C-alpha cells in the first residue's frame, strides 16, 4: 500500500471511505428495514410507519409463520432436497471427473464425450420440450425432478477434474502396482485427498438447492411437495397472505400479524441458514472459484 | 495474471478461463499404465455411465420437443399424431408485433445488466483495493456478496416491498419532497428497476473476481511508479486498469453469451401486466405462453429459436473473448 503525505491523498481517502460506507449501507439497510417490519406490531406496519427500528416490538409474525403447516412442510421439503442432492451430486461429479482426469490412461472417446457433455449442457431446448419430456419420464409431481436434472453440472465436473489432475500421479501408479482397479483408485486415493474441492461443491450445491424455486412450481403440481422458496413465491401476493393469516387475527391468537410482516418473517426464516453459515464459509466460496484455475 | 473459475447465475456452467492457444499436448503414456483400453480400463467407461444417462435423459431426449414447433400440437394425440404444419407456427410468431418487442426488451435488459454488473464490480473492487485495513475489506466483501447467495424470491420480495407505491423508498422520497417513482408499475422505469436491482444483488460477487486480479498486480510496479512521481490517479490509469483489463474484457465477453437470458427468475418475480411491454423477456413469454396459456407451439418456437441463437451467442462470445482478452471459457 503506497501512502502519500498530502492533503489531496487524504481528501481522496476520505471520499473513498465515505462512498464505501454508503455502498455498504445500501446493502445492509434494506434487510434491517425488513427485519424491523417483521418484528413490528400490526397497526404500525399497515400504516407504513416502520423505519429501521421495530415499533411495537413483538414476535407474532414469526410465531404465526412457524405454526403454519404448509410453511413447515415446505421447510422440510427444502431440507430433504438439500440432504439428498448433495451426496448424489458429489457422487455423480466424482464418477464423471475421474475418467476425464486420468489423461495418462489411453481412453478412446474421452475427448469426444467431454466435448459432447460441455456442449449439451450449454444448449437449453426450452421450457415446453423439457416439461413434456419430464412428463414422459414420470418426473412430473415426482420429488426427484428437483434433483436429477441438475446432478451433472459442467462447472462441478471441471472443478473436480482440475483438482484430480493436481494429485500426484505417483500415488495412482503405486496403487495400480498394488493391483488396484479404477474404482479403488478413485475412492481410496483420489476422493480422500479431494476434501477441499468436494467441500466447495457441497457448498455451491447446498446454496443452489436451497434457493431453487422455479422447478418446484413448474414441475410439481402437488403443492405439498413444494420446497420452501417455491412456497414463498406462492405467497408473494399480499391478498394471499392476508387470507392466509386472517384467521390468526380474528381468533386473537396472534393479533399483531400483518401480511407484510408475515412475508418478512418468512423471508428471514428462508435466509437464516445462509446468514448464519456464510460469514464463516465465505472464503471457501471464494477460494473454491479459484481452485479450478489452470496451473501454470 | 489471475486465471479463475467463475460462475454466473443464468448459465449452467462456466469452466475455467484458460489461455486461448491451449491444447495440452498428450502427456507421455507410461508403459505400466497405458496401452490399449485393456481389461482394467473398461471400468473408466463404466464410471461415465451415470453422466451418459443424465445427458441422454435430460439433454438429448428432450430434443424431440423441437417437433412441436412444426405441428399443430395435440397433447392427447402426442407429437406423432399431431398435424404437420411446417413453418406456419414460425410465421405466426414472427408476424406478431410483440415478438420484436420481446427481443428488444431482452437484449436491452441483458446488455444493461452485463455491462453494469462488471463496471460496478470493478469500481467497487478498485475502491476496496485502496482500503488499508484487511478486516474492513473482509467485512465489506462478506456484506456485499450476501445478496448473491439469496434467490430472487427473497430479494424480489424485499424489492417489491421497498420499491412499491407504499414502500420505504417512496416514503423516503416523500419525506424530502421528491415525487414518488413507480418503480414496478411504470413501464418506462421498470427496465431500470430490473437492471439496478440486479446490479445491487451481484456487484459484490463480481468484485470478488476483480479484487483477486487486482492483488495479482506486481506491487513493485506501483512502487516504482510512485517513486517516479505518479500519483494515485496516474497509477490507476497506467498500471492498475491495464492490469485488470483482460479480466474485465473476459467477463464482459463471456457475459455476452447470455445476451438472450436477461434474468428470467428476477423478471418473473418482479413483473406484472402493466410493465409487460418493456419488461417481458423471451423466457417469461415462453413460460406464460406455454404453461399458463397452453399455447405450446408458440412457446416452443420462441424457446427453440432462443436456444439456437443463444448457443451461437455463447460459442461466439467464447471465441471473441479468446481473441480480445486471451482468456476463454472452454
């Protein structure tokens, strides 16, 4: 860092910090505002009197949302989706990456397959052919439709291929001399050494599946199978929220529930896992992107 | 120069950036482990079976759907028994005035997002680059990259709340005497709403790439320049910017491959009939026509044309990027 001792430098420095502060504020304030709404009493929310601090602090919005069966079910579906998708994705990625990474082994057709895979994943035929194809494959209204189509992602495969290639080939050779076949080499040599890249892919997969919502609303007609964010999308209309939560108000159980507040509470339920986990894992996301860098 | 893997939200995959003139020469095949694909090596093909199945089921098989664009599709009869109409559906689509509007909206919004995301990301990275406290830099990175990891349902819900007629932003405007802006209901404003909310969501993540590139710039170069009397501005203009230019060009060029994508999930969450004329993009049109109005042929025609043109766009973008910046996606 080069520091000069001049007024001009100081002025520019101050300017930079001020601008940065404004930018950071613009990133944080919207969330603070929504948080305040979610924690405020109904009359204040309905009258748009809530600023950055809750008025009439109460937890009714959160309580109401947490007792709603559809919401809880969608939460379960989201967790289920992530828990199933991560190991399946890792397995698919690792199985596919290994043959690509074993360049010293003669394997006719490897390059062709790789090219086909990359190109095929780039060409998205469109929503209608996909929907009808899934229908024919029995995937409509089937929970598997949330997982199977995105098991094989070129991004993940390339990441692992590059990592595998970085593993010292002597280890592979000595395993071969010991009579190991490729399955052994893959799961007893490569995979144990690949924890960093597998962790990165797991993180990306978790985020992808936690955030996915469109596939749910399109391919699952049964609302009971919808994961969290699909359910959230269906609640985006305020009319719907008002109807959903009217019962709470009239029965007096959670008198301070407001449609806006309930919506905000749902948003915070949805981002809570990410908010808690992300600051600690942020460097893995960032370094994960650089993990696949071609060496040299 | 930093060579990195980058991921975008709309493209399914972005393999690593590598120098354009690459093609690794075949590593020497060692006698002990090579030879013909002998009995040991057939296992490698077995390992590719799941991938082959996935590709066939989800990428190759759906290609039959192209046929829907050429028939009068009757879902009950299926594709084989539906009446063949040749190019009639295509003519119908291109005859409609909304088609050219859709393309215009899509390209304009996509261009805005692609360029602004990168410019904002680079600018923010340059600002952060000048910060002396690593803790502040880490904090700023965490805070600004958060929105990248939220879905558009989340961010869209907040945007709808904040930018609505009774939202906080208009409330702020009112309190300082500014007129209210109908961010979500005014068709002249809506494209800006789309672009700027997207930039807000993504600039932090974009900046990660640039910050990594910036830290790769040789500090001795900067010190030498400072000794020679170059101030911050001169160092920026003559050393720093030229240093990150290849990365910037790469990001923009590759982003251009998504020129027809324009952010489907965001638009779907934020749009409404009042802003269809400027906010409807190709993908949202396909969704509405196909799965809401059940006009399968129209939806398929638009979808297929978009797929083909989009594919050409990505391949072209990859090639152009290689020529301009020296980096390619694949």
